[in-house]
C-alpha cells in the first residue's frame, strides 16, 4: 500500500502541468449551455450578472462567461434567448465573442440605453443574491445596479440564487476535469507542507509553503483563509491568525484550500509537527480516519446528508468505535465545493442537511474530534477533510493523494 502510494505521488509530480492548458478554460459551447439553461428560469425577463471590480472575477460571472475583465456586465435575455456582455474596453471584443459564444458585445457606456429598451418589454429583472452571490452584501447598492434601480423604479428585482445554485451544484464533465486538477495541486501542496513542517516553525510558514506550492503548480493560491491551528489553537475551527510558533508534541490541524482556474478544493490534514504520532494522537487519527472512510462508503446519490450519520455509526461500531463516546462530530456532507469553497447550494441550505445528494455534486467529507480535559480546555484533536465527487453509484475522493494513515503521514514527514 505504501509503495503504491509513493509511486502515485511520483507519477503525479512527474506529470506536472501536462493535464490542462491555460486560457479559456471551457469551450464556448459550455458557457452557452449554462446561459441557455438559465434562460428557462427567466422566461419573462432578463438576468443581470455583475462582474467584479477587482482582480479576481466573481464566481457567477466566471461561471456564465469565463471572462476575467473587471467591471464587465452580463445580461441574459430570457425572452429573446440571447446574451449581451458589456465591457469597459472593446479591444477584446472579437476574442470574447469567440471564447464565450455571447451574441452581442457592447461598450459599458451603452448599458443604460439598452436597459431602457427592455423597460418597454418587461419589469422582471433577475439578479443573483442577495443570499449567495459573492458580492451579496453589496449587490443591491452597487453601481450599476443601484443606478438601474434609481433610473427604472418600476423594475422588480427577483432573486436568481436558487436557479443558479441548482446549476452550479451539479458539475459538468469539463468542470470535474478542472476540479481533479485543483485537487491534485491542493493535495501536493499539503504533502509539501508535511515534508517541511517541524517544531520551531510558525503556523503562517505552513500557509506560505502551501500557497507557494499551489502557485508553482499553476494554481491561484489559497481559495480561502488558511486555517493552521497548532497545539492550544485547535479548539477554534476558524482560527486563521496562524501566528503561533509550533512546539514539539503539538498536533497541527491544517485546513487549507487551493484554487485552480477559479475552482476550489477543501482539504484538512492533521499531523504531529515533530513527525511522530504519540499514543493519544495515534488513537484519534485512527478513529477519525475510520469515520471519514465510512462516510465516503455511505455517500451516494439519493441519500440525504443528515442520514449519513446513522449509517456511519453502524459501520464504525463494528470496528469498536462508539461515535458518541469518542466525541466525533460533523458526520455528514458538510458543504458543497466548486467555484467557492463554501459553494452555492441547490436548496438555499448553507449546509446540505436535507438536500438529496446527486451525481455531479462535490461536497466535503469532514469529521472532527476534540478532546477536552476536566476543565473543558481542548488538549488534543483531529480533523480529516476530503473533497469528494458524488458519482452514479457512490463517490470518488478527489483529494485521494493526501496521506491519511499514520504510516503514510510519518513516512512523508520523514522525507525532510
Ligand atoms: Mn470545509
């Protein structure tokens, strides 16, 4: 098993960047299919999707266009079944038409004029959010949406979150290919962290190693705040100060997500910073490993997230693990993953409690355990998080390269 694991790592490293090229990540046909699909939800009006103002494009805009240019605006016309993109510079007009299949490319200065022409046809204006859009807090107050609202007070703004959530939750074959690459890069970055971690380093150094490795392999860096708690910091699942000097004997619970072509992969690895599990750390790793494996054996189309726990409880009980006694928690499909680490959901649930899992969904398998002393202070813990794809008959672990067993982790950590 160990030999096979090392061989896989070696092959993956040698293959390097070869799996995907850069540039327009999907075919124009894929973007067009997404917009056409959305049109069925807006037969009586138009959708306005705003691009971001900054460097990284927002997720919905990238999903429907692949266009990175800041300050762009997309209109999807559900009545005429066509799309129009407004760009602040028309220099890339030809390329944008070719790469996106968008029917009309216009300068941003013409947007209000075009909206005036819609004014006679409909009062239904659909926008993503306010619940799930990356810019959800600002979307209704931002120009040009604010300008549009002020200029056309009779427009009724309707929420597209559920329609977009349903689409984005089911990944296409092309998206799955990109997510496999995001997973490969993120997994290798976690392996590099394991190789280089040692007592005396600061938590932030591990975050820096991860980011550097993701970028070196063609990714965009951290997809979310790096959470690298060590020793006493592990009580806080959102700890991202990463300012502590790690000491001999500490467990580190590194929760870091890599991004590649805007797609994210969420992975957590728990390891002893000195490279050797002590007796208690061994026990916790074995328990969480068994629970996480059981979760993946249960994930399948048709099951609800909240029903996973009961089945897992029975599976691990056969191995002598009592989930309640050991204090294991988060035994469910924790959240969706895609263009956002905590991705949009098909049901408006932030966490997929009652949503039925379907092929093409990408979710996390993320059980944790924390041990408290008699005063309630956390003294040890473990957390394993994989990003998995729901398949026709079960699931596939996209982050399979990450070492999980004690033997695998100690071996990698010995390769200084
Ligand atoms: Mn997560």
